C-alpha cells in the first residue's frame, strides 16, 4: 500500500513512521520517500490497521 504522510519532513520522522508501522507488523517491508512524503508498505494487514497506528502516533497519513 502507498501512503502519504503530510507531516513527515526528515530522517527522524521517517524512523518514527517506520517504528509506528513495525509496532503493528514487525514483518512489514517499508520504503520511504522523504521529499515526496510517501511510504510504501508491504504488509498482510488491512490499511486501516496501519493508518490507525500512524494516527495514534500523531502522523497525518492517508492512502494513495
């Protein structure tokens, strides 16, 4: 799934976004494009689970 994370602006943000996702799926494969604020996640979970995890950690994410 592809996600747009509006408030991800730096490498530290990317690490935190990764930690949020890994918190619900430690096997997720995550690729992050910081300049475009995009996150590509390979997971078996529903997108709502990932979006909820990010939201709980104050990330403004939406599916693309």
